[in-house]
């Protein structure tokens, strides 16, 4: 038995979700749209031509897209790995829901989402937050894109010290504030109070969104984002790894996603490029039976939500170039799983996530290279449990 490495490329869906119409996402296909745009010459900003991801291609990303949707993409047919396509059963199309289901918790009830009204947040809860956090008020209080609302209200925030509050199609309350003028610790404390105040509404996430800059032309969000999320109500794969006496290493926002439960050590707060290098170092030091669980979020935050097709393509090509280095440090007994948590089609309407199936790309010396068909998100975690021998501990 070796180590298990579970990598989530945040938002890299492959379309085909059977219930996509319930989320107004029918026809969305994150990877397919990017590949087609590249082939058609519509993603030539900072790059050029067809999408160049030979390593993901050999692992089965194109084959998974074809399996999910029937879409045959150009310049592809070189799969030599093992792959599958996974569908979510949980209600929702957000990061925590996807990650939680992958490691064992399927949420068939779902979380509360806010209606498309202004003001969007209930007056009772917002007034309680203003009072308990000693705020002069709040700004925004509507559905919005994070970057756009900071441009819209950032200067008012600097003048008034009132934080900016907003939501999206997910079950989330986001609170944006200037990292130095308002203070990072004060922002985190405000979010902690919001967790208590909005708990009865069954809001899944409170997100601190610090930014810097002096005017709307300069404002930018920093790497000090922090997610406040309720951990899954049942034991997950991460918990079982620790219970067995092994370690679960979190890379990226994994620890936040699980409410800091079931994680032995964590590294976060840096770019995906730096996180990848940190992940390699962790893999080298990890022992047999350990789990390395990584999330690379910039596909989603920098390119999916911003509907930046060329940027998403560049990020995929950059990640693909790093894969050989990952392969070089794997032992013969290690299991590598590359997957996603939802979609965020940069060619689709709006700025929200899209309900899609996800690729499951597998690498292990003992695996037969073939298509494993259509599976559920939870089957990914179950596969890793089997590999790590955890079911024998139950």
C-alpha cells in the first residue's frame, strides 16, 4: 500500500449532469467549452491554438468529456490511463457540497439560498450582525460578482468603514472589507459572528473577502480569504485516515472546507503555482497510508467566475506542464486521483457555478487502464478507502 493523492481542480466539470436543467445549467460543459474555444481560435489571449494538455489527455480528460456528454473534441484520442465520470447526488453546485460528497457525505436536503431581492439578507440577522460586530452599517446587501461589488462599493467602504455584504447562487454570505483600513482580524471576527447569527437559516458558508487598494481602479482581492464552513455531520474519509493512525494533509482551502476537522497538517494562502510545489514536498515526506488532499481554486476564482476562457485555458496548460514532475515522485504503489467538485463554464451565462459531472482520472501501477464508466461522487472516496485499507477498520 502506498499513499493516496486526491487532487481537486476546482470547477473543472465535463458537462452532462442529468439534473442540470434544475439549476438552469443545461448545456454547460466547462472543459468542453474551453477546448472548443481554443480549437476555434477564440482563446488566443496569452496563448494560441488548440488546448495543449497532453498529460491530462493521456489520463483521460477528453475521453471523460465524451463519456459525459457524447461530445467528441478535436485533436484527441490518446487516452492511456484509467478514467471515469462522476455525478453529484447532493443538492447544490458549490465547493463544500462537492468536496463533502467526494469523501462520504451526500447532502440530499441542501442549504438555504437567498432570493434575488434587494436587500437580500433578512433584516433581523443583518441588524444583529451590525450591533454585535459594532458596525456603522453594511453596504451592498445583494446578489453580486465579488470583484464588481468591490469596485462598486469599495470607495464608500473606505469612507464609512461599513463592510460590503453580498451573496451568489450558492448558500453563502460573503463579507468584503479593506485588509488594512478595516483590519483583517476585525473582518475574521465579523465573519465568526455571522456564522452564529445566520446558523438558524442553514447558511452553508460565510466567506471573508479582504481586499486592498485606494480606489476602484486599484482594488484587488488578497490571498487572505477565509471560509467559515460547518464540517460534515458524519465521519468522512479524512476522519477515517486520522482514526487509522495515519495523516491527512490539506493543500489549499481543504482545511477550511471541512471546518478544520480531519486534517493533520495544512498549507494554504498562496497561489496555485506555489501550492503545487508545496504539495510535491508533502508527497515526498508522506508515509504509506497517508492521504494528501489538494484543492486548486484559481481555475474557479480567477477564470470560471470571471468568464475568462483564455485564462482558464492558460491555467490548464500551466497545470498540465507540472504533471510530469508529479509523476516523477510517485511510488509504484501510490494512487493518484484527479477530479473536480462542480463546473464553472466560462462560456456560460452569468458568473455562478454550473451543475456538471466531473472527470475522475486515475493512476496506479496496479490499475487496469480502462474506462470505469459513470459513478457517483461518493465512489471516489470509497475507492480511496479501499486502497488505504480503511474499510477493514470499520
